[in-house]
């Protein structure tokens, strides 16, 4: 892996939304390259999904946009995504994509999305920053608008 100081740095702001949980959902993202000032917004939706699935999908779609190995700061209001990626993922992999629930082993929820995210995380140097949602963070509010609009669009 390349030294992180030699990698291009990008910020990935993400959010997911769901009208009903499960129900129609959407995800939104802003990918920013601070050095050049370039930004890209993207959104998508699914007619039958959950909020957590849309939160994961936003990060996956953002990382898929990167053309080369990068240093990435993912800014999310989803503690599920932030903690899952930074704290739980390695244990899930070690335990065959299972998690402890009491004394029993249960499959990891949304395993296909976690596995897709895991493959993308391996390509980049990624850190997660959790922020409080709906607290006036400009990029988070914009991602929420994109995600809600995408969720409403799949209803039509």
C-alpha cells in the first residue's frame, strides 16, 4: 500500500433514508476532492429496503466512484456504518460473517452489502467520522435531501 501522505485525499459525505423501515429508500452522497475543489453529488433508491441498507449503499457507491487508491474520510450520521466498519467488520470476517447474539451465532445482517463494502475498504485508506444527523451539518443535510428525494422517486 502507498504511504497515505502520497495518496489523493477525498471526503465522502453520505446518508440514507427510508419511507417506512422496510419500505422505499434512498441514498445520497457528496464526493469532494478538497485540493481541487471538485465535488460530485449522486443519489439512488430502492423500492423495498431498510435505512441501514441505504446508509451502507451510499458509502459503497461513493467508494466505487474512486478511480485510484485514495485516502478517504467518510463522514456519516450512521453509527451502524461507522462502528460496523471500524470496530465490528474484522470480527465478523474472522467468525465467518457471523455475530454473537446471546449464546448463539447469527448471520450478520446485510451481509452482501458488508462484504461489498469490505472489498472496497481494502482498496483505500479509509477512516470514518461520525456526525450527529439533522444537526445543521451542511453536507449531511444535503445528502439527506438527496436520499429523501431518491426514496420519493422510487414511489412514483
